[in-house]
C-alpha cells in the first residue's frame, strides 16, 4: 500500500512541477521581494472591502503539535474580526503527505476562494499550486516547508532562528565546548535553514565544536533517544539546539535522566506553552518563539488582501524572539503584537 501511495504522490508531483516553471524557485529567507509584517497597513492601507460569502481554506501539517493549532487560532481570530468563514484542516500525521495533498486539492474543488497551506515537505503540495492557479485561487505558503513555485509566503526567516541561539552560546559560554543539534524532518526547508544558521554561526571563532547533528523528525521520543546516545558518548557536552520545542522537551528529559541539567543547556523553537512552562521551571533554557497566533493573523490578512485584488510582495516576514528566563515576562500576559511592533520601531 505504501508503495502505491508513494507512486501516486510522485506522479502527481511530477505533473505539477512540470507545468510550474515561470517563477524562480522560492527561497523565503533570501527573497528580495519582501515586506515586514509590521509594514502591511502603512504601505498597503486598510484592508479592502471583501467579497460577500468569502470562504478561506487552511491546510496544516498536523493538529497534534501545538504550534500548528495556534497558527489556526490566528487564522480564526483575524477571520472573525472581518467576518470571513475559514475551515482549518490537517493530515492525520506529520508524515501523511498524500493525505495533506488530498485535503488541499479538495478545498479548491469545494470552492474555497483562497488557500493558506503549511506543507509537510517542500514538494508534496506543489500540485495544488497549479490546480489553484487554474481556478484563480490565490495560495499563501505559511511556514515552514517552502513550495518552490509558491507565489506568496508568510513566515519568519528560518536561518535567523538558529543564528539567534548560536549567538546566545557565544555570549554566555565564553569558553566554548561541544554542542549538538537535533534536526527536524530531513530535507524540509525550515529544518535545513535553522540547522545551517546555528552550525555556521557557532563554529565561527573556533571555540565550539558541533559533535553531532542528527534527525529528531519533529518527534519527542526520537529526540529523547538521540540525546541519550549523544550524552553517553559526550558527557562533557555544553548544550543542544533543537529545531522545534517538542524535540527540545524530549532532550530536556534526557539531560535530566543523565543528571546533567546543571551543565547542559537546551534550546528549542516555536514558543509553545509547554516550552514557556519549562523555561519558568528552570529546565528548558530557551526557545525561539515565532509567535504562531500572530503569524496566523498576518497570513490571513495577506490572503484576504490578495483575494481582494491587492498586489503584495512574494514574502511577508513575521517576527521571532529568543525567549529565556531573562525576558520571558515581556512576552507573557500582555499584548504581544504591541511588544513586537515596538521592537520593530513602529
């Protein structure tokens, strides 16, 4: 059965990619045609009048990860504000590429007028681009895998995620040492960029050595096991950088089980609520919060501006911040949008 599904997906992908050659393949981190999220109103004005009865479709990687549930909350929050109907669906698991493709294709067929998609890989939703284009349905690629032929992308600079953590190590562990990386799903754009940002930055100056960079596949248990093996081989490790918070929390448990919580720091990515709780408890050292609710709001605004006929840059960049015990209070219980606007100088 898996062989049949894989063959079907491959055939569909080839058909879509073959007919989508007019755009330069998107690199969302370096694309020059971009705008910061904080400039939308200032540069484009108020949201235009929207068509009556507008239906928006959101397709996520999975709903088992809090990040993607929070992104959907952002979609719904902005949709409620402007009186738009939104449906938010996801595949059964983060590895169900064909299932996710079926959902997205179904939304085009069912008459949704704009799609917000968060692909499981850089390739599995490529065919939807062509189907939607034929139906005059704009598609917005929202974190974190990147469809090469996507015309519009909303999300943070993935490479900067790893750079921020590397700089923390360089500023707070002046003597350097051994570090390890727990990567996300192999080949996925966000995982590749986050890993490269951390590795290339922390190796500058020669004080740090990345002794392992292994896949955790976005999975907490797999990351726990990987971290356990690394710590057994390198008990003098000074820290881990993980491509998401679920994996980081698994690594925290491995560090505690090894009795090294006072020596080994752990950083994650996403800013989920359990990560914040773990930071407050003095276990997880930090997370790079990419503010999924706000990202969802921004992505929905971009989608509605597109469907109303406005021209937008190919990339709208959303914010992120490194959260540790030193600044966690700044991002709790208040108006995060205002905090981030102020940080952006707006």
